[in-house]
C-alpha cells in the first residue's frame, strides 16, 4: 500500500485512528486544519492541494466527510475515504457526495442505504473505540474534589438540543403549529422507528413556506432537510428533558453539557466535558451512563455507546436496531423501550451493583474485541 494522507481536525476518534495506522504499519502523513466553513474556505483548498501534489499519495482519509477535500481529490483523481460519525451528515450542499473519488462510510445503516439509492458511493460501517486511549486517562489519579464530581449515580454527557423551534412556530397558523406538535408527539411515543421523514409531506412543506414567505417578505424558506432535523432535535431535546427531570427526582443525576436548563433544578450541571480529558472519568465512574440517541439516528450504534463501553462504563440506552443486533441486552448493555421501562431499569441496576458491574465488564470486553480501529481500517483501506 502506498502512502496515505490523513486529514485531521478537532474530531472524535482522531487518536484511535492514528494509533491504528501506526499499529498496522501503514505509511501516512497528517494534515491538520480547522475549517472556518466546511464548504467555503479558499485558504484550505490551496494549502491542501499543495500538500496533496507534494507527494504521490495513494488515498486521502478523514473522520467525517469534507466537501472541500472531495473537490480537491476529484480534481487530482485521488481516492477519498471518509468515515462519518454524524447523523445526518452536517453539510449544506450535497453535490460533492456524487464525486467519483468518494467512498463514504456511514455508521447508520439506514443512512448508508438512503445515499446508495441516490447513486452515491455510500457504505455501512459501525464506529469504533480504542479502549487504551481512554484507560490511560481514567487510570490517572485526580483530586478528591474532582473525583467527587465524577462519582454520580446517573450521568448524561451531551446536548440538551435546545432548538429554534419556538421561533419557527411564530409565523404559523394554529393548524400548522398543531400539525408540527402532532409529529413530535407521535415520534416521542415510538422508540423503534423514525417517523418524521414520512410525516413531513410535500404539501406540509409548501404550506409552511407560504407562511414563512408571507411573514418575512419572501426572505425565509425552510428546506425538507432543515425541517426534519429541527423536528428530530426538538423531539430529542424534549425526551432528554423529561428523562433527566424524572431521574433527578429520585437519583443523583449529573449533566455534562455546554447547554443548561434552569428548570432541571435537581440535576447537577457540570458544564462541557472534554472528549479526551474528562469524558473517560465520567463514563468510568458513573454508576449508570445514559445514551438518549438523537432521533435522526435511525438504526446505528452512536459513538457515545461505544465510548461508554470502551471506558468500562455501564450504558443504559434507547433502542436502535443495530445496538440490539450487536449487543446482548441485559448482558453487555441495557436497552430501554419507553420512559417507564427506562426508569424501572435505572432503579433496578442502581440497586444491583454486581449485575451492573458484570454487564459493564462484558460490554468492555465486547467492544475491545469487535469494535476496534484496527479491524475498521483493514476494511476501509484494504
């Protein structure tokens, strides 16, 4: 295999990817850059092109997909491989996805299949975790004060998904608002499926945009993707709020997030948690780690689930098809099916420490064996 150019930014999975490249003895160079805009950045294009043609690289590799990298690679006919941990993919324009240089791996099987049907070279690959990267962190001693903060019964690391939904409701009629509320209510009741795309009809979209055009003097329109994502985030935000509110009434509950909700008076708000410096301590020390998956993730195993297990933590997660396929519920992780089931399982496992620790150990062994970066890179670079 020839030399690979590995594009890096402040992404999750960076350390695991680079360690795997080294272990597999794959020749590579790195190119680090922080985008001002993932789709418009002339400085990046010039610098990256210069690097790309400075040596005859066989492939370019990145975590998440960059339209700008794809454009440069397409111009020079260099294969570009990306592995996406976002769902949906966070780009505005989709034209570059069709470039012939691309091979794009998605962790969510449904997302991969959707793009395949559109003629995009999309493939499915679950995400990975390097447990050793995290172990070196959580095994490092911390102060008594910090340790006290990490020792909690229930922890959630992540967004509250506070959206602009209420702002977008304002120009709408009572009927239109009721319709959107109905979509959210229906999605909240269903844990094993993603209803929002089916419920956002072309007729609804046209109707909403007539209201937005009238209120803004034809300046504001909403696309299907924007509306679906906003509804998915609003649904997830409401679910997280209800779960945190319920659990914190009964158990010591901590939230690590750059968002705060003053209504969650019984939740300990600890602020943002750094992925490499703090997150491993949280997952390793909390008795129960919550994964309340973004509703736009239809089937895939979120990175959060693998990271928790990779830190030897116990995970209580919402249902997703691929989680149930790859992990034994009640043996390697615990999956909840609705709000009542989530509360009952949280209570049970807080009261049964041996069971909880046994599951955490089994989950740790499973991801250390089956969800490694070594295995993943052999597949995508082979």
